[in-house]
C-alpha cells in the first residue's frame, strides 16, 4: 500500500506549484518581485511555490497577470481545483446532508462497468438494505452533526444500488468476517441485511468473498476502498474521502484487492459464515 493515501492529491498540488514557479522564472521575477506586483508579501509566494499554501483562484489570476501570462490562468485554476477535489473532508461534502451525496455519485456508478470493493468494518454500500443504510447513516449524521435527511439518504443509497441487478455492471466485493457481526442497527436490521447478502450472492453480476478471521494473512486489512474500472479509486477515511487517479497508485489498490481476494472464501463456505452470523443474532 502507498505510504500515504494523500499522495495523489499532494502530487497534483505540487504540479500546480511547479507550473506557477516556472511562470515566475520565465518572467524573470524574483519571489519578492512577484509579491510586489501581486501586492502581497514574499512569504506568501514562497508558501505557494512550496505547496504549503494552496492558491485561490484570485491568487492564480494575479500571479499569471504579474508574469504576463494571463491566458494561462484558466488552465491553472482548473488544475488547482482538480487537485483540491482529490482530498475532500466529509464535513465539506456532507454539509447539506447525506441524500445529495448519494445522488451525486449516481453518474459515476452508472458509467462504471467493473467495481472492485473492499470493506473491513461495514457492509459495502452496494449491498446495504434500506434498514441497514438508515442505521449506519444515522450514526454518521449524529457523529458529524449533519442535517437529518437520513431516511431520504438511505432510500437514495438503495436506489443507486440497482446497478447490481441490471446486467450492465459487474461487482467484485470483499468483506472481512467481522463485518458480518458488527451490529449496525438492531437484530431485525442485521437479520435482514445478512439475509440479503445470501440473496445478492445469487445475482450474476455479484461476486462476494468473505475473509475469515482465521485466514492466514497475506495482506493486512487496509482502509475501505472502491476501484472504478481500473481508473479511479475512492478511499474512505474517518475525516475525508481521497480520490486516487494516478495509474501507479491505482495499480497498488488493484494489487491489494487481488491479494485480499486470495484469503477470501466464496460460494458455500461464504454462505456458511453468513448463516453462522445470522444464527448468532438474538
């Protein structure tokens, strides 16, 4: 796994900073000279070039104008915004509630043909029942002090999951055995969720592997992640969602998924673990 899930975002920020520095050097300006033209202090120029401070859109326009390269501003602003979107705090994404976040991801889910998912603590979103989703999203809304639109968000999450049944997508999911016994909601919610796992396993598009607690580990349990068509990865951290698009880093998550899959059990053995978890309820 990468040493930090933030590396793609940081590399993109570094690239913007390097391009701004090149503009300054091409214009024959010192840091102090650029700062004078932009009417800010030299330290700000230094922080931006060192990627310690992310430039605002206004900063980039002023920088490009000072360097006689105003036509470059639009491209640099787009690149800066893209870098910023790679690491987004949940509180920023969820500030208007949870329903819009579910709906915002629909276009990405619709165009993705192959999903690879790994979950270590909760059920994969694509396999959540409405009861389980409601219980989980309630915990999230409470923890993050979000507006209460949990019922609408849970319904939107389930509606988004129709893709596992429409025949146009393939979903390869891996979950740790602990996910089956972590109580999200009451016994009835858990029984319904575990029962749905057994049903979903029969869908042609779904491959569900369970990694037993007793499995000999060839890969530690990393953070929850989803790979979209071998091109994009969403990594779920407690504080933020990280988007990885750098091919070498996407490949790391693909290799991790392959190793995790080696430890999983499928078919009757997976059903046995799920059934055991159902029997343990109540």
